[in-house]
């Protein structure tokens, strides 16, 4: 089969299209014919090296939707011919976190396309219990955005931020692939959405996604703008998808008494939080949200099926154009997400 293989960390050109054997599913696993795979930050961070622990060579790609073409013994819960989306977190199912439903914290967690081969390929083998069956109305292209993008933002809005109706939710990085879907997810939770974007370039798309107010972060002082738009109080919720030292400090400043900050990016270097009297004296909460568990994938799928969240697929590329797709992603040419269709 054809697959995009990373043999050395570095620029997009280090990914090569190769002929490799079709993977053999092990007990409990299914073989999928890949229908679509998303192109996003985890993959480009992994490809550059240093931040994600993986061994090379590796077939890239997570955020996979496809069709079940083979089932190994003990592969239960799905049937041949079914269309499925794959949870990225391959969890053990037995540790204290898995048993309490927090599979994203599994002590033996393996990421598809990271610690095991992924979906930049015609076929991929994955554990059957990490597959969620798709309704006919949801395409592979839309579904592949769930594991890395729509599932995590649904989780962040509902569980991390616990958004309640009519609360003000600030989405920092609202024009990015995560952020523009978070605008929609926050609206589903009933929030009044304040979108914080670096420039006005994608303002129309952010507004179309459901933002009520837009503030521009490159002008500085945007936390003050948030306060002005919230009657001087600050927001009840901030979701920071950029998570640099600068945005995190502004995110805290934009947070009102009792507010909740959810960190959705990589931690910056340097100190962000000094003496946290802001947490104690006005009962603020800071939490993190690293990825979607199976339950979040199921929730996100239901929201897409019911038309309450729209998967924003900007462009589809063939498998051999993986290099161009990642280049376009890193050049910020993509509004929403790009996908590969092997
Ligand atoms: Zn576990």
C-alpha cells in the first residue's frame, strides 16, 4: 500500500510517499481502508521533533475515519463494512484512569500516528474498541476532524470550562482550526462568544462560526476590551488555544471573579503565574485539556450529525500531496482544517 513515512525529524519534505506492506491487525484490532485523515498541529509538532516522544520511522497521521475491511480475533463492537472514526488515544482500559472514564490520562496511552503507525496511508490497523461507528449522513472528511479538533473542543467547553447558558466565553486563537470549532461548541453550550484573533484576516469566517464579538490580540490590551464587552466584570470562561506566556497572562486578566481558564496549547517557556492571589481571592480556576476521550468523540459526532456543529473542511488533498498540505497548514493558509483523502 502507499503510505507517508517520516524517517527523520524536520521540514515537511522529510515525509516520503512509500510502498509498504498492508498492516496485519493483531488480536482485538481492525484493519481500516482509510477514508480521510486530518492535517493538524499534533502531526506538524511531531514531524519537527523534540516535543512528542516517538520512534522513527513512523507512518504519520491521526484523526482517521475509514471503513472496516478486516477484523482480527477478539475485535468486538464493530462489523465488517462499517464506517468508523478512530479515537486517537489507544488506552489500556484497565488503569485507574481508564476505569474512571478518564482514558485520556491512561498511564499506558499510545497515540495513533505517534507511538503506533497512523493514517497517512491506504490502510491502518487500530484497536476495534477505539472505533466509533459513523451514521451514513456524516462523511469521512467531516468525521476525521473529530478526534483531534472537534472532540477536544467539545470536551473543553462542556467538561473543562463547564459553560452555562448566557455566560461570556472568550476563545483565544478563534481563527485557528481548533478555535473556529470552539466558537461553535461554546455557542452550543449557550455562551455569548467573544472571539480573540491575532488579525482581522479571518474575521468573516469567525463571525460565520457564531462569534458575537471579535477582539484583535495583535493590537494589545485585548483583556481590557473583553472587560469593556462584559460590563467591566471580565469573562466567566476563557479557552486559550494559543497558550504563549503573553496570551496566558492576558487570558487571566480577561477572566472575571469565579472565572475558569482552560489551557488548550503547549506550555510556554518562562513563568506565567506569579503569586496566585487572583485564584484565591476571587476564586478563579485554571485547568488543562489535552485530548478527547471516547465519550467526547461520541458527543462531537452527535453534534455534527444533528447539524449543531459544522466540520469546517477547507480543502482536501490526495495522499501524495501530504507535504503541500502540511506546508499550507503551517503557512496559516487553512481556515478550519485540511484533510488528506488516500
Ligand atoms: Zn489505562
